């Protein structure tokens, strides 16, 4: 019993301090037993084979629009030390090349190392299924920016004739989430750029979507960046003093009901009047007064 108590007091940090580094035992993963691509004429779908780096073709439907060179070099160093742990997924094309379904970052990293052969899963895939696999896998695994995600949704929906509901089912997500991303494509080009660069958050973008004027969107985006506005502060900027005629409208309606009236108008002129009732009888009274 005493031994157990002493062991507990020693603590995890002390125990970890006693463990020597295991880097010397780590060796690059090799695929030495895998056949060279094309050597086996009866090569089946989902075989892992060694493919020449120069025989790969990039995926024209790749969701990622840009690749960060620094992250690729970091990945290259990892591959140099430990090998390519996760093979590239590709399909064979009619001209004997291999079109990448997923793993373009890994391929770029291997190419930068001067590797001649890399392991790849070879799969049978139609244009439609390849597009679907590429987008869904990238959305699940890669750190895409909001616009890249939105464009991926739009691309897959257009190519595969999917509804928002069907798109959500494929991703295990909600339709509202898909719809919210697609709405981002309605933003002006400049605002989309700012969102992609991380200068605006998705929260800022949702507020800017309330402004239909693209030039005003851009000015507000500039303001957010210049003054480092929070989403709440941006919303407050959109709310201007209510014009006198709107105030008179709220005052007139207020004479017919006892409930609280709230009034909201944004910078583009859109707004709403909300009337709160305490009971059904108040609603009936309000309707009678309007009719008279």
C-alpha cells in the first residue's frame, strides 16, 4: 500500500523525465515490398503500388486554391525523417498517368525532396466519384479557409447535381451549415479576399451579408481591418439613427397596442418593427383598432 502511495506522489512528469528519447529507434517507413505501378497487369482497385513522382497529375477539382510553402517544407522534413506514412490516393488515367484524388500536399512535399517513387493507393473512380472523394476528404482533413469550403460545396453540388440537403448528408453536417457557407460567395470579391486572408472572421462576413451594396461592404470591411472591430462593434456600426418618418411609424403603431415595440434599421435601409403581445386578447384588440 505504501508503495502505491509513493508511486502516485512521484507524478507523471517525473516518470516522463526518466524516459529516454526514442528518435534513434525511428526509421523511415518503407514500401519496399510494393510493386512498381504498371508491373502487375492485373492490378486491382485499392492496391498500394510505387508510382513515379513525375507520373502524377494534379486534381483539377482540388478544393485548396493555394498551398502554403512553409507547411509543405515542414511536411517534407517529416517525410524525410519518418517516410510517407499515408500513401497518396490516385486513379489511373487513360494515358498511363495517375491523377491525384487526395494527397497533393504530400506529393508536393515528396517532389521537393527529389523522391523518384512514392506509394499510392490506386482506385477505380469515375469523374463524378473522384470529385466527390476529393472534396469530401479534403473538407474533412485539410485546413481550408471559409471561401475554399464554400467553393468546394458549390463545385460538388453543381457537378454531381446535389441539393444542399444531400450535400449535408455526405458530410454528416446540417443543411443550414452548408447554406451558410454558400452565402459567403455572395460577398464582394474584395470581402471574400479579406475573409480568405483571415482579416475578417466568418462572424464579420455574416454581418456584411446584410448589406446589399458591394461598395458599402468593402468600406465596412476596410473599417473592420483598420479599427480591429469585433463582430458586435460592426453590428453597432450598421445601426444608424432611425429617420424621423420611421420613428413616427413606430409611434403611430404604438397607439394601438400596449406591448413593447422595438425598431431596427441597418445601413442599407432594411429594417423591422417587432410588436410584442402579452395575450391573445391584446392581438384581437389590435386587429379591431386597425380595422377601424
